[in-house]
C-alpha cells in the first residue's frame, strides 16, 4: 500500500470543506463505544540512519511486517455530522532487519513493541439516512520500546523506551445496520515518528559502544469496526 500522507491529508481537507452539500439532517446525538479489528502493514523507514560505523555500506533487509491488531474507542457523536473519540490501540510486536556489505550474514534485528492512545475527529457525509462516507484525522502519543540483536541473540542492543507524538489521517465508509448500531471500514496512515534502540552491549570489532538501531515507524491500516450509540 503506497498512499502518501500529503495526498491523503489534502483529500481529507477537501472532503471536510465540501461537507454541507451531502449532510443529512436529524443525525442522532450521543455517546458511543466502538471495537476495531486493525489489519496493519507496519514499516520501519530510514533504517539506513542506524549507527554501525566502519563496516561498509548499508544493506536493506526486511523493513515491513503485516500484523492483525485491535483497538477500543469511546466518543461523542454530535448532531451535525461531526464525531470525536478517544482510542487505545493495543500493543503490537514487530521485527525488522538490516545489514552491511562487510558482514553479509550478520544482520541487525530491530525488535519493536508499540502501542498508542489517540484523539480522533471524524466528519460524516451522509449519502443516505443509513450510509455515509467520512474523513478522519487524529493526534496522540505512541509508547515505543526498541531493542534487538546483531548476528545472534546473545549480541544484544540495550532497550530504549520512548513516547512519541503520533498523527493519523484517513477516510472510510459506514452503514447503520440497525438503529444505533453501525458497521464501518477505514483506511488510515499513521506516523509514530523516529525510533531508536540503546547502544550495543556486546564487544564489537572496535571494542566500542558506538552502534544502535534507528528508523521511522509508520503504519498503513485497514480498520474494520462496530460502533454503538448509547
């Protein structure tokens, strides 16, 4: 999936600006809860920024991983086609690899645990009284723990835990199957910022602690959920 965040963000802004044309009246107002299944394609971009000096050129390994995850959310649906919610995305464990031209078989394995809390805003565009398209954007924080090893799992990098600003943009469609119960599907792009491990705890070729693992953590997510208005 290769959707640039700039194009998606511009599309979200355009949809929000055109909202009154499609808006339906008499949308129910109230609190709601939601459960989500998230089909996640996570990528560690810019792994070439990892510090591994004096050992040849960077060699890309496996920079992507596909996982199923989930989230829970609670929010408020206004009567004017706007919604706001707080969402917690469950912890996800992924692993990425990279190497060098000098040590072709000694790959770095970057192990990542990530979870996040988000505040999301939605703008619904009612096509019928049951079916809607919507745009969404969110901001929050991701807690990310990064560690790993090199060559074999006894040669470890120290773990590092960080809290990063996170944003998301997306779009989707929903259908109210019965009164107050809605099924929906969303695509969203999520950027969790730059991540890095601690330094090498093993003795390297220079007898120095001058290596670590770095990247930029992003998700392409397909969200399938159910929402119930109280």
